[in-house]
């Protein structure tokens, strides 16, 4: 495992962050704890709670209880409810404070390194809510405030300078607006966590080969019938054609080549998949792949 500075905080985080939510509990709390033990063994010291569900917080806290808390980086997502049925988004002062206090109480974690507000709308953060967040920081129940999502309103939140962490999608074909947002956040010394490194638009050979192809009228009328053997050149088809590398591994390795990114958020249902992902930070991408990614990106943009 490799480690990077967590923004301007002075601490370091592993280049991979394990995301823990209700899916991780599908096989039971013991299996979820075992998964976190496996993550610790691979060197992962960064964990994200996907919701404010107290059961998730309890499982994570129990699994990490024997670690020096100062060596860990644990964040919790706010605005996604508590994971229960019919749970609603809640950015109210009472709601956010209650979620944090409840999670800290059942987990024994003492504090959360980051409280991540997941894609709040422009009018969802009232002044009382902002005051509550400041109070959470002042009492050291939360060290840093983060903002997450992919909506354009995040540009406004980043520009305020009120947040310490940006959580954003990032992949080989990410939109230029997100790239610009990442640069802006880095210039403000924000720590940057990324997710969705392997989007659905690239997860099969056909999707990856066709993402940059031109469209031909209604129902494909006007499309050439002769198949061009070089048609996939300049597309993302190579992601599924590189020897000894899976498409997902290439996408994950590419995300970690960006020095602005502190850590990439991953999901793993079992220890085997976790080990597969945890080995990627130690691998160097084959020569030429970076150029192929850039060629495909330019063609897509064009």
C-alpha cells in the first residue's frame, strides 16, 4: 500500500479508502468485521461510512478498536439518511448533529476525521446547519468538513473555502468540469477523495469501444455496413485488451496517477476482491497506456 498527504492536515492516508455500508453487512456483522481486518492487513487506514446507520458505525468501530485512532482516517457521509427504509436526506442542524453523536456513541471512534455532505442543493444548507457544523468542529467531534457529489453546485461550495475535503467521481473519461473542480480544490489545499473510477459506461468491451463513435441518424440510418478493423483505435477499447491487466485495474491505477488525489474509494464484498484491488497501488501501468487514455479522451471530447 502507498500513502499520500491528506490535504494540508499533516496526516497521511492510504491511496485506497474502503467504503462500508449496508451492502457490507449483507453477510452479517462478523463478515463485515473480517473484511475490515483484511483491509487493515493490506495497509488500508482510510474508511468511509456510506450512511449514518448506527449498525454500520458500530461494526466499523468494533473492527478498528484495537488500532491507534490517530493512525486512522474515518469519514461519515451525511445527507444520505441513516440507511433505513424511507430514510430521507437531512441537512438540518438537529439531524446532522444527532447522526454524528449517535455514530460516535455506538462506535467508540472518539471523532470522525471528515463529515462528508453528499451533494447538498444550493438551498439545503441553512445558517443553523452551518453553525451546527462549526460546533461539531469546535468540539472536535469532527475534524474536517467535506463536500461530495458531481453536480455543478459543488463549484460554489468549493469556492467558499468553507470545506476541507472534496469527494468527487474521477475516471479516464471524466467530464472537463470535474477536472477543473479538482484543480480548483487542489489550489485551495483541499484533500481530494474520488469514487466511480470504473463507470458503467466503460465496464464492457462494446461500451468502451463505442463511447466515442459518431451517431448516424435515426435508428442508425446512414451507418456504414463494412466493419472497419481499425474502428476501435482511439477509443477506450484497449481497456479490455491489455494483457495481464483488467479494465478495472487500469482505471483504478490511472486514478492514482493523479498527484492531486489523496485516496480512491473502493467497494469490496469479500477479502478476495479486496486483495485484488489492494495489489494495484504497487503496480506500474504498462508503457503507452497513459498516451492511449489521452488519445481516447481527446477523441471523445471531439
